[in-house]
């Protein structure tokens, strides 16, 4: 049940960040026990929702669930869903999302969320200049092998990360890197190290700790 993750987030004194994607597709599968059970839900951004109306209806039910639970003190700590963050879809990729498809999905989904929790922050991916739809933030997924290649050198991956960070500075609104890692599967390190993160102090290469810091907006990232 997704509420256990909400409780864990609140217990950590963090603000919940919700990714809304695929629920209308996965929730229609026979093996699903509830619209909040994603244990067998597989899919990626290459898929479109069943329909925009079905997806926004799913979002309506999910956000109402969160809001009602907060209002009725059903979580482990007091909360206000009006302050939460919502990301629309996951990595929408490919031409199927062009010609306004993603922007329309974002626009209608944002309106649905704001009708329940008007103060919530709603963000999405910058496809066909999403800024025209007034998102509260832009979503990016930062994997250092995007421009360095799966088997690029560690320095090439650090350079790639630096490039992506600098690109984020070009936006006039906040940019949230909601996924980040050294690469998708850390193929050069072995799958057991898949969860090693790009940022912070983590053993990425042998016994060497790489600490990556960005000192100020517009500055480069230094990894030592």
C-alpha cells in the first residue's frame, strides 16, 4: 500500500513527492488488488495513458485519497497535501508525446490536482516548451551515461553530469532531478552497486570516495 511510503516520508520530516504515472494502465490489470498496488506495474515513458480522461480520473482519486487522509489525520504525522509535490508521468519519450500530447496531459492533470490541493507543486518534463503551461517545476532525470555512454570513463561521466547541471540553470523555475545515478545500471561497477548515487560521498570506484559539489548557481561541479 502506497500509504506506508507516505508514512515513512512524513516520519523523516520530508515533504512527499509523488510521481503520477501508469496508474490508469496498471490499475486495469486483473492482478491488481487496488489502484494503489504497483507491485506488478511495469512500464515506461514510451507508453501513453489509456486515455487522458481515464488518467485524470485516476489522478483525481489518488490525490483525493491523500488529501482526505491528511484532513482526517490518517497518517503517522499531521500533514497538508496542499504542500506536496506531484510529477506528471515518467520519462515521456518518443514521438508519440509530440504535437501537444504531453502538454495536454500535463495541463489537464495539473488542473485536476489544483482543484483539490491548489497550493500543491505540479511539475513535468520540458517537451515542446512545457513552460507555456506554467509548471511549478521542471523534472529531469540525471544519469551520467546519457552523454558519456554506458562504458564511458568516470571522468567522462562526471563531465556529463556537469553539463546536465549547467543546463538546469537555464530554467527560470526550479528544476528537480527526481532520479539520478552514475548510470542506469552501473555496468562498469556491477549490478550490486546499482544504487550508488552520483551526488554526495559514495564509493563509486574501488575504495575511492567521490564527493561532487556545486558551489553556486552557474558554477561547475567539482568531484574530488
